[in-house]
């Protein structure tokens, strides 16, 4: 019971200033955190720790990383990066604005050039709402200094690293990074292996946008590519295909019930088929995902009517 109370406190505390996916897990214990780096393919590595998975490119040109987790674990992240050769990346890409992916910017930004979609910088400068609470604007050192609207290419460590914007999925500032020679892709929080995703409706994310984006990515990503999700282990195109099917089927279930005039509570009570039980065992439970789908498509219908 004590661990449960601690977990609830962490959620309440962190939701105001930064979004910590991992701390939303029941019985979360920081002592169980393991910071480790694993090779993905070519010059690409993934660094696990607290918060979003950090993608790493390291080679003759130096180091580039994708996302920075939290400021309070920057020393642990630096220690892992140093094992590869340096703890000072030349470049940093943020896949989106949430604090478990950009919180460490204020530390790393002192020595690195930060790049992100235009909407990421915009939201980091504002008191963006999360779960109805206003967050504190990010310090100057944490802000992206180079922004783009559609995408940008970084020619680094012998390959083109393509940053591509995918609108209104997880948030309105999502970037996917393609390592064109290493044959690896970092999808940020557009991808959760085998679990229901978090769609930040307050940051103009949407279920329909996420479905569209994953569908597009299935056509763009090579069949043998390694895929780094926002959280969890490195996956494959099969994992991404299964994820897309799960999103599609559950969205159809909720939309069908909505067309039948059922209320949100009635849809939650009916739930999903048994095969989706495991998908609802992460920090986004089945009821959370049902409510997200319901609200996302309700907003879409309202906009159409207007």
C-alpha cells in the first residue's frame, strides 16, 4: 500500500511540470531503474532508463541523440553515453515536447544543438496544459534552437538521418527519425509495443491521426528495419503492424458503440474483447483508451458539424 501511495504522489507531482510515462505504472519503484545502452544496428544504439527511449548515433562525426529523458537523471544518461565515447552530443532531436523525452534538454542543451518540430518549441515556451494542469515553461537552455515544419536531414556518421513530421498523432509535434543506412527508425511515442498508447488530446493529438500516421509508416519503413519505440524494447515491422491492427480494431469497437448512441460509461462497462486484455495492462488501461477514443472522435464530429 505504501508503494501505491508513493506512485500516486509521483503522478500528481510530475504531471504539472513534465509527463513521466513510466511513473504512471502501479507500484513504480525508482530503485528498479536500469540504465543501459544496447546496439540496434549500424551506428545506432538505444539507451534505456527513466522516461522515453533515447536513440543514439555514434561514429566518426561524434554523437547525436534522440530525446533526453529527465534533468534529474542526466548524470546517469551521461554515464551511459560516455561508455560509447563521449557524454556531449553535438546534436539532439526531440520526438515531441513531453518532459520524459525533453526534460534533460536543460542539461544537454548547454553543449548541444537541439532540433525539433516548430510546435515542440512553441509548447515548451507556453504553459501547455496536461491533464488539465498548466506546466511551467521550459528554460532557455532546454529549447530547440533549430526548428522545422515538414522535416530536415542531418548528414552525420556516414548516413542521412531524416527527421519527418507526422501531424496530430501522439501530439501535434511528433517527429520520426529514419537512419537510412543503419536501417533503423525511432518512432517516439507514436509506438508502444503491445500496449495501448497515450494520445495527448490537449496537445492536439488524435486517435485518427495516430492511425493514419502508423498506416503511412508501415508503407515507409523497410521490412527488415529495427524500430525503436518511445517506451519498451526495440521491435520489428511485425510489431508495428500488430500495433496498428490493435488501434484500428479498438477504434472501430468504440465508434460503433458511439453510433449506436451508447454513453461513455456504457462503452467502458462493455469493454474490449479478451484478446486486448494484455494491451490494457500497461499505464494506459482499457478504460483510459476507450475514453481517449471516445473523446477524440467526439471532437472530430464536433469540428465537422461546425
